[in-house]
C-alpha cells in the first residue's frame, strides 16, 4: 500500500504545478512534451527488453490500443481540468468519483461481505454533489461545468485504466515500467496532429522546458511508476480507494501556494478525509471481529 500513498503525495504536487503552468503554457502542449519525456525515459530504462516488449504488445495490439486510448482521455482531462476549476476541486471530484466507483464495485461483487462499502460510496457521491453545488452557486459558468465534466470523465477513465493496464501487463507479460514505456504513443500522435504548428515553437524556451521536465517527472514518471507498482501489490479497487485521499493533500498545497480555497471546500475536504478514515477504522474492526468469531 505504500506505493499508493506515495502516488497520492507526488501527484498532488503535480496538479498544483499544472494549475500554475496553465496560465502561460497550453495544457495540451504540456501533455505532448511531458508524455514524450516520459515515454523516452521509460524506454531508456527498459532498453535491454524493448524488442520483447514491443513484440508482446503487438501480439495483444487490441488491448494495447485500448490502453493508449484510455490514457489519451485520462491525461487530456487531467492537463486541462485544473486550469478550469482549480487543482483541488478538480482533484477532489476526480478522486472522490474514482473512490466511489471502487466502493460500489466491491459492494456489488459481494453484498454480504462488502455492503458497508456501498454506503461509504454513497457518502462520497453526496460530498461530490455538495462540492459541485457550492462551485456552481458561486460561479455558474461554462468554464465551471466544463471543468467538472472533465473531472468526472477523467476519474471514470482512470478507474477503467487500472483494470485494463493490469490485464495488458498480465496478458503481454509486461512489467510496470514496460507498460509505462508503451502507453503514450497514441496521445503523442494525436496531439502532434491537432496542435497548431505555428504557435508551438514559441513555447520552446529554457524556462518553459525546465518547467515541463519538472512536470513530466512529477506527473508522468514518478507517480505513474508508484501507481503501476501498487497495482502489482493490491487490487484496482483498493488502489482507487487510497487514491481518494489525494484531494486533501492538494487542497492543503493549493491553500499554501494560491490562498484561494473557499471555506465550503475546506469543510468538504475535511468531511471527505473523515469518511475515508472511518471506513478504514470500521473495516479493520470488522476484520478483527470476523477472526474472533
């Protein structure tokens, strides 16, 4: 589980950086550069196994293409969303929705054993509705609706990715870093086609490139490695639940660096943290009770 918690910490820092860079660098250009850096990095560290890696991927090309498509949507929303509604709100909706899906799926798989997870999933859903209500009440605009929609879409695709990447790794016999080396090619190809060539050159400055390299390591290299390693140790549902803690850290960092959180958001993040803590406490208690009986 330690890999999941490390993912939460590093990814929270990355989202704050994404919000900051959105002012000066188009988010899809940031994704193109950071995805290219990440792909190069993971190919280099797997240089001795590249022939086998790509051969195994082509043997499972339909699943490989599906994973790359999911990654394109997942990271496209992640790069755009924080600039629309702020890092903490985007992160909260993204990961609360992700955690809610994890709770619900576990409860549906075995209602007798996991029915409490259904109610915690419902609690997360209510907190999402509350935060969306406060956001739209204070700023009802296309930008807000767009950002909220991106967060929900990204959280859904992220949950699907956990399952599909596990399946690709198992069927193609790929390690965590090998999956990371091959998953961005569709995103890179699509972004190279749609980004206007005449304006891209203006962003290749020393300052911009330094920021994007830092973002690549904070968003697409270090946390993705932790995420993939976590999926080797625990289930996708468990990983989704732990990831739900990410908005709390992001909210704290956003308040420190931007000082732009509303009191309603802080209250919801607190309730969110409390709900997750209660779940682990009750779950641990039930496990001990089951061992005694």
